C-alpha cells in the first residue's frame, strides 16, 4: 500500500506515502480522514513522502469533492519530502486555496514540520 494514514495525539493526522500514489489509496485515506474530522473537528495534517515517485498515471485526479467539502477542516498541512516535488505537491494540496496554511519541508526536516504544526 502506498498510502497509510495514522492518528496521533492532539488531532494530528499523519499520511505516509511511499512510491507511487494510487488514486484508490488516496480516496481511501480521504474517507478515513473525513471520519476523523467528523468525530474530532479540524485536524492538522503531516504528509510524509518516502521514495515518492509521483502519481499513478491514467487516473482521474481532478475530483475536487473532498477538497471543497473539507478545505476548511485542516488547521495546517505540512508536507515532508524531496525538494524536487515541492511545486507539484503545493499545487496538489491546494496551497493558498485553503483556510489553513500549507508548508513544504525537505526530507531532513520532519522535526521542524512537526514543530510548525504544533505552533
């Protein structure tokens, strides 16, 4: 599985993505996150990209239902991964279009990302 979602204390949701992100796995993670949001309210999201090689080709990535339904339910989003993916990831997460800020951190900066989310 390339996408795995975990829940930590203080409404922190951690999404771990390895290799190629498949649309079906992202959809499943979004469904799980929506349940967490419904139960606890707005959350902070930490996305950890490990050996990320991009998005599954041939899938319809233009589905914006989750984004528009939950764009105000994320207090902050921090993404940790290879710097070469920063522009695409910020566009994919809707940085600048959400109520909460989205910030990208290089791979070595997971502790900084967690500290920023905790602020």
